[in-house]
C-alpha cells in the first residue's frame, strides 16, 4: 500500500504487526493503539492500549507484545472489530521509538493480518526521519463496514505528543538521569482531581506521625497455622475495644471512631460473633473509573469507616492494605494513630504512564507510584497477592478481607479460579460494590456449587456515603460469622 490509500477489511479479528530489522544500534520500538470516537479523541485514558496497559476493558483491543526471530523484531496489536463498542469509530495503530528516531530503524513495515486464517490483508512499507512516534495506519468505520488506511504520520514530540493530540492525559515526562536519582524530601501538595486519572486529593487533616512502610515478607510456614475457637473477651460483648494510638487522633475523628466501634460491636453481637477476633485486610480499587469517588472523598470516608472494623476485630487495631488496578501494590499498614496522614498519603487513584523509566518525582518515600498500578481492572492479581500474604504470614486468627470496587469485572474465569482455590484457606472475602456496575462472577458466587464452604460475600450500594453506619456494618459482617462456624466444622479453622 502507498501512504493515504485504503482498502476494506472483512475479517472480524485482525492483527496489526509492526516489524523492523533488529540489530546493534537500532532503537527499540513499541506498538500501541488508540480507540477514538467520531470526535477524533479518546473517551478517557482507558482508550489507550500499550505496554503498560495491554488490554482494553472491552476486550476488543489487546497489545500482544514483542517477539524476535531471524534478525527481525515484531510488536503486535490485536483488534476484535466485532467487539468494539458502537462509540468507537477509529482504531489508530501507533508506535514509539526508544533510544533513537524512526529514521534509524531499518525495514519498518506495518502488516494487517486476518487472525483466523493468517492471511495478509495489507502491507505498508514505511519511511521516516527524525520522528520518535509514528502513526502507521488506522482501522475506521465507513457506512457500517470496517476499512484500513495507510497513514505514515510522524511526531517529533514522541509518544507523549501523539497521545495528547488525541486527548490522553500526560502529567509526566521521561525523567533525566538527575531526575531518576532525586528523592523528594516530603509529599507534594495534594492536587485537585479534575482530570482522571490524576491522584486525587482527600479532605485536609492534621498531620500525624510518619507512616511506616510495609513490613518485609515472612518466610512461609512449614505447616498450616492453628486457629483457636473464638474466646469471649473479658469486657462485656457489646463493648468496643480500646486500641493503641486512638488518643493521637483529632478530636472529631476520635469521636467518630468511638461511635463506630460501638456499632461494629453491636453488629457482631447481633450475628452471634461477640468477642471474635480477626486479621483485617483492606483492598481498594484504584482503576480509572474510580476517579470520581476518589476526588469526592468517598474512598477516604470508606477507609475511615473500615478502620473501626479493624479496631474492633483486630487486637492491635492494625490493618494491612492493598490498592489495585492493572497491577496490585501493597500499601503501608494502617495504624489507627496515623489514620489522618495515611489517608492523605495513600488514598490515591491509579495513573497511566507512557514511560518506563524512573520513579515519579515528588512522592513521599512511603507512597506507591500509582503509575505502576495503572487504571484497568485486574482483580485476580490482587486476590492472588493477598492469598500469598496470608500463606506467608500466618496468624492465629482468621483473615477478613474487605474488598471495595466499582465493578467493571471482566476476568471472571481467573477470579473464580482464585476464589475457589482459596476455599481451603483461612480467609473470608467480603466484596462491596460501589454503585451499579458489572460485578460479574462476584455477584454469582453465593450460588456457585462445588465449594465446601461459602468463603465469599457480596453486596452493592448505589451511594455508600448515604448508608448509615449501623446498616453498613450489619451488611458487612452478616456472613463472616457464618463462615467462621462452617470453616471450623470443615477443619479449615482448626480448634
């Protein structure tokens, strides 16, 4: 094909293969794709598929990655035209160059293949100069049919320049050598969350002691830990536990915590679980669709409300925490006395990174670089990581996982496999949906057969901020005591 020419595409699933001659001194090439509406722009940052975000949430576009053979390198993007959403009018096939320009890349070719048959639909031999980003071609709708156009347009401003032209948020640039070795003395001022998926601000709170980093992993235990039957506390069953560090909290937060602990204690007593102790793990969805909930302070409020659960169930009131989107990341343990500072530093939505090098500037040493977390939904990865933590760090009590997400679940088979395998482990998974969305297999788990015990609870609320504390804790803790009884009878929790 020549530049600007086009042809019809009848195949349902196609692969765009970017091929070049690999060799000493040749720059590295990365393929990518942008899903555009009729306005010629993305709907949000999730419409950019590349090495740090390899699968679109619709499943229609996937970055398959690189392979090398016989001196040639290939990077491939697969597009299922039948699965593209109606709003998507164009899929732009792009590339970026690392360590040089496209003019230094010999044998640059874009091939479009029918995935089903392997037949070549189109071949576009490209030439370039000083460009560091390139649009090879595009798939586009025309009167209900798909066509391919050879574009051959370069960008000297690199992948960031190309991406911003189509509406992608780029809030960073590749760090220089000096940048990559620089560590900020303290956290940056909290930005306003106006364009997702930038890190969102939480309501200002008084500072507290610095947050401790995550603990080092503990070597795996040689055998399963023993789990004693719950022992009634020495105080009346409805009384809240006193937790170390509460006295350091701001007065209004301390009052809220005290009241909420009482309500947690009442909920436990109502469900026959007075005096039960457990390790509490918090998991927070940080995907791009959660940006609004982070910017409104909804997620920060959820964390504060869950701190009361940990304060009542866990003897030391400490809560382990994870964030996740495309990838999981463990956050520093949440200690009650450090709650205000923890909210300020660690309640943050995921970000998309166009660049592979260096840690983001201005972060506190304890903070996760949210560009590593990304913006897509990969629940199964964080489930697997929490399972590994529980295995490697055995406790004398069961683990309650409080998992908050706004849905967008599409890895149903992988999630089901993880949670089925976790049936024999001392973990109860309580999922809470934030809004009306697609929760996939999580909504159906209560009815899925083939498990010795029901180790998963799920409910969803339209607006968690409007749910009174007593109702929230009742729903949150209703199935956990039943699981403790069933798991004890099944020998999962040992007396």
